[in-house]
């Protein structure tokens, strides 16, 4: 869980880090972090970071199309081979219709 939070913070701050590195190498004299950030376009960096973070969440999100009624079969060792985990789709059992008298 902490890895996911750190990745999201990294992608959110990535445009700001690139901006700071660009200013550090573009200017011949490094004035420090404070003056650099005071001149930074923080709103644009915020929007770019948010877009990058949302984009990475969408690209790297896992999409599983399993039903909640599917049966999970964990990985197992069969005949010396590792069988990967999978789910088995079992149709939902229909309840018998009862009529009220």
C-alpha cells in the first residue's frame, strides 16, 4: 500500500522536479530552492502533476472482469509444474420460485 502512495506522490511531483532540474542546469548560477520555487508556475505544475498522476493510475490500473460469484483457485504445484492462480466462473444458482397461496 505504501508503494502505491509513494508512486502517486512521485508522479504528482515529477513536473515540479523536472522544472527545478531544468532551472538548475539552465541558469549558470543556482540561487537555491526557495527563489526557484517562488518564480515557478505552481498552478501549471500542479495541473500537469495531477494529469500525470491520473494518467498513470488509468494506464497501470488492473482490470479484472471476474464476477463476485467466481471461485478463486490459488496457485498450486501439480506434477512438478506450477499452475497459476485463476478463477472459475460458475453461473449463479437461481433460487426456486415459490408461489404464495
